[in-house]
C-alpha cells in the first residue's frame, strides 16, 4: 500500500508515526517508452532503420531536481518570514509563471543521421520531422515553438532546418521541419522541458528519438531507450520523508535559491565576442536557512551552451577546481568558489562554477556577485542555470532546487552571407533580389510578447520599394520565421529598411535563411557594396541595470554582407531556329552594350541560359563570320547552361555598337517555369566586375514542329497594315484546339481594327473555321484563335489580320505559330503544348 502525495507543502506533518511511502509512477518497460510509430519495430526483418551504434543519440541535462505539484505551492511574492502574514511564501511565483524554476531543465539533444537514402528521396513530399518520446520526463505543453532554445549542426552547411511547427504534448515532442535534414550529419537541439515528479535513475528517465516523414514513414530512430539524467526529490517535495526527518527539516527551515537575476553594468560588461576580462554581475535570492550541524550547501552555476563557454581570463583558461575570479557581497564572500567542468564540455574545460557554503549561514539572502571571464569567440544567446543543494561527505546531492536566469546572456554574433540572386543588375531597375545569411547568434522566441526584431538595411544607394512586402524563397530554402513585416519601416524617411518581428519561433544562429526583397537599383553603376543585418532581442524587465522597462539589445550585428554589383543597361536578344524539346538548336544572339567594356585584355561576354540547356565546352557551331558582327574572341562552353566569349584584345566591345553571333546548343528535355526561363547577359571586366547587363525572356519548347510556316506582308509600310500567315501541319489538328501567332517584340496586333479572317479569298490558302481571335492583354504581339473545324495534315491554311508595323525592324525578327490544347486541369497545367514552328519576319 502507499499514500497519495499530501496537498500541504510547507506545513508540519500531522502523523503520529512514520507515514506509508508515497505512490510513484511506474518507470515503465522499454516497450512502453517506444513512440507509437516504432511499436512494430520487432516486425522488421533484415534490420530496422536504427541510428548508427557507433554514434547513438544522447542528451546533456544538468538539472537534477524533480518537478511536481509542490513546485506551485507557497510561491507568493514577496517572500515571507516566520510571524509575517502569508507565511510561508518563498517568492518564486515570477519564475514559476514562466516555467523557469523547480525541476525545469535545459536539455541539449544530439543525434547523428546516417547515409539512409530516405533523407534525399524526392518521392516524399511530406515534411520531415524530429520526434522525441520520454519515458517519465515531460515537455511543457504547447503547440508553439518558444521552448526551442537553440538548434545547430556541425556538418550541415545550411545549419539546422527551420522548424515550421511544434507540438509538445506530455511525454512527446514533434518538431516538423520546413526543409530536410541531411544524411551523415550531426544535429543539436536545445529544449526547455520538465524533469519527472519523483526520484528516478538515468535509465528510468530515458527517451527515444526518431526522424520521420510526417504521418508517412520512420526514417531511423534509437534502438533502445537512451539515458537522460537521474533526478532527486526537489527541496519542496517533502512527502517522501518520515515524520522525524521532516520535523528536523522544519526546525532548520530547509532553504533554497529562489531567484537568479542578471545585472549587467554599463562600462563593466561588454557583449563583444572574445572580449577579455568581462565582468558578469548576478544577484541571487534565497528562502529559508541553508545551515545546520554537519550540513554543507552548494550553489551551482552553469553557463549554456555548455559546449561553448570555457571560463578563461585574459586568454588563460581555467581548470576544474581552480578558484573563481569572483567578487561578492559579504555573506557570499565568506564562502569558497571553484570552477567546475560539467557534462557538455571536455573534462579539462570549465563551463560553470560552484560556491560552497560551510560554516556560514545563508538565511533569506539577497546578494550580488561578479565573475570575471572572457566572452566566447562566437555569438551565443542563452540562459544560465543556478541550483542550490545539500551534500554529504560522499558528495551525494540532496534537496536540489534550480532556477533559470531571468534573461539570456548575449555575446554578439556576426551574421554571414550575401546577396545570392537578383533579376537584373542594371541601373535604375526595379527588381526582386534574394538575400541569404546565417544570423550568427540565436534570437529566442516568446509567446507573450514580441521576442525581438531582425533588421535588414541595404546600401544607401539602393531604394526600398515600400509597397512590396518581402517574399519567401523557394521551398527548398529556409524562410525567415517572421510574424510581421511592418510597412512603416520600409517607408521610413530616414534609413528605410526591412524589419521582421519574431514571435514564438526562434531565429537560429547557424541556420542559413533566405528572403526575397524588392528594390530599385542605384542610378549609377559600381562595384558591390555591403548590406547590414542586425538582430535585436527584447530582454525581460529588470534584466538590465536601471530599467523597469523591457530592454531591446543587439545579439548579432554586421555591416559586411556582400551585396551585388550594379552595371549599365544592355539590349540583348536571342532568335532560336526551333522550339523542339530536347532537340539540337541554332541560336542567333544579338547585343548592344551601353558602356565600353574597357581597355584591358581578356574581357568577356558571359551568357547564362535557363537550366536544362547544354552548351558543350568546344562551343559547337560558334559563328562570328559575316554577316555576323563580333570582334576576335574565344568561345568557352561549360557542358552546362552557360558560356563565355573571351576577347583577347582591349577595347573589344564599344558602347552603342550592335554585335551578332550564332551558336549551337541542346534544348532542355522539359520546359522550365516561366519565372526561371530567363537568359542572362553580362559584359564583364577581367576582375569579374560586370559593366553592362541584360535579361531576356526565354522561349517555350514543344514536342514536334509543324511542316511549314510563312509570313507574307501585304505592305511593309509603318503603321496598321494587314499580314498573312500560312501554315501546314504534319498531323491532323482537331477542332477546339488553339493556334497562337506570336509576332516579334515591337510588332503589335491592331486591337482597334484587327479584321481577322481565315477565308481563302484573303489568304490564298484553304479556308478553316475559327472563333474568338484574342489579343493577349499583356503581350500585344500574341494573337490566339480557336478552331471550329479540323486542320488536316499536309494542307496549307492561312490567317489574315492587321498589325502595327514598327518604324524599325524588330530584333530578333522571327514569327512563331504554336498549337496547344486545353486540359481541364488547374493552372499551371491547364494547357498541353503540341507543336510550333518559326519563320523569318520581314523588314519594315
């Protein structure tokens, strides 16, 4: 038999003798600790998907006190003494409301992915997920991610994937990821969680961890439960004591730490990474008496991340048991302090310290102390913990009680990154560009208020487009976890910028993020200038000296993110000989720069085609002979989608001159999306700085060609005049199909008087039934018509319509006819593209 846990906490017991032992939760068998998705692992044959035995997951946890209902008893603020109204009250309510005291622990889970091919399997479209199942420890119930304190990776160049969604439910945590984990990589995940309500061994207090596709498949997981940390009855959990021991404890008013506050002082504490002999000032409060015959107490302080803090001074790192570099108020100064090495650091490295109290009474203490130490060389922003406990001569811990520091301790990080993509680098062009960066330090999340802000400031010669909200990148990249992008910051008269407010999701220091920003390029060309990125954390009131208000302080700052060069404008175009999927093609390139390329040798024209085009290294079919126009140069292909023309003499390319050349290449076997179907032209100096730039919309590809296509002008005069087009198809075109006639850019179909007809009296070709001739409202050179009768194979048909012939001959001067069919599917799959053919245009 056993007794239920009593509801009293700090009142004397009413027993006449020893009470029966309290009920304990069953530790559970190994099977019971398995996640639901792993319960069938014994059915696997040939080996289940387990993590590597040589690199099993593990966890660093350094808080040992239990967490139970007693944690929330008698926590009233302010604390009270014997004889005062409200006694007993220990004053821990502010920390308990924020789940920062009494068995609340910071746990760093570490796991290593294997080379399992499922990590890169493109057939899975579900989000990847990390799931943790604890045997007796619990997570803080929430559907938000504010209890994820840090996430890093040593081997993944993109860092830990952005966490898109969180679910913390009792013993189980699910973290659904926006991007994928990589194979053969180490990942660290730091969570705030709860120790179990009782005394357990590390083996009983265990966990399982799996990587999965959400509701689809387990990728791999732990083979057996993994030890966490042994737990000890916290100092407020008295229900396991017999009456005599309890009475003795009551006589000495069992004491413990109740508050751990950071008090940085201006001029004494500096946030810079690597700053030496920094002074960290803290204030602690205790309740009760930490004294008594034969009793020794300790206050244990641990800096997180435990694998980053080393406690050095002036570059000389301390060793375990070395005396602390500490100054303290009178009571604490009478105690002894020594550096210690706790789990997470090498045994010879120090990541915390302990104050030993012997022969000194700590009674309802409120004192400050200062530790002198060097800042880590990298940016960090995480809480520390303080634990009070009693120990005996054998070193065993009794009556622990832990408190998490009221504010994280920031060491300034430095974001790293650059502008990685842009639409066009030409002067005065409005465009979307893509910024990629790693924040350099973590900006912690919060649920009750704005956690902090990310500020992005472009170079002063760029203009922020205030009406355009930043956009997410492609789904393969980590997007920023922004709650808001306030428009007022983009429209600010002084220093317009983008401000991202952070809510419950932290911005991880090592994760590589991308964001698309709308800008207007500078009015003058020039080399790349640096961008600024700043991370600002809101710290709790009282975390900074002299402030009852919340403090907004930087945690990571840089002014050196590499930007983009700004170049002049250039006219450029391409004219393909065909639009066949996967076929060999000959393209005519034309370009007219606005700036001389320079007098240096080995300047070049760099051309980048859309993905899928292949230009072999020897540049098949390269032709610059008349009627082409191009100075002497060497063509260097790439066996990919780009090539360079390298000019061996200086002053090869002159402003305002028109240059023409031809080149053979292989078309892609599939069409690329329209937004990616862009050809890029840049004239480049030998130092790789662009001089002029241009972008040209690519062409769509079709499975087959038509047999013949011809364009016949009725007159070549400028203005609205009739044009006849005739075509012959290789196969029968059924009625209800659509034909599109695409004129060269600069030639517009005449909307006011199109006079469209397909009668043979006007076209000198076979008549065909048509309806709904429509001019594209965005591309006035595109005319689409629907057939009401079928077009038979090998028979010539024709259309006649009026178009506006320009005053100068278009470049490129090529017309196209395209056959397509409606599919009934949603955009962008609403059309099936069947055939196309091009034809030379006519001179104005």
